[in-house]
């Protein structure tokens, strides 16, 4: 497509103005996991969005996908702005 920044109106994207960009630092949350991450790639196929995510601390890479219909459920993966949560505080509270 040639674009690097996208505005995506689905429940998985919880950033300001629902914008994501290739190379963007963000926070990835799924269930009890909260990690600093980089969006390495964004691509669309049919009615799906796919994000390639690299976790900053571990270097582990995953691919997340979702149907572009706005459906969601509790515990699903979400992308937040890089300063949405205080990750250190969140981890302390999770371990109490």
C-alpha cells in the first residue's frame, strides 16, 4: 500500500485516535501480559489486519491478527500508546 500509518477502528487498537504505524513503540497487552513492543509490520488481507510485533525486552516476535469488523472479547490482545500504563507499577501489582 505504501502507507506507514493507519487509523484502524477495531477494539484491538486502543491508541490515541486509533492510529498505529510501522516502527511505532507501543504497549502490547493480552490477558495478564503487558509488554513494551515495536510494531514491525502492518498488513491487510481480505477482511483481516495482521501486525508483526517485537517485544523490546525479550526480542521475541509474534504476529497478531483480527477481523476488521470491530468484534472483541475480554482478554484479547490490544495495542496501547507507549505510555498508557506504568508497566513497572502494573507488574508489581500483578505479583502481589
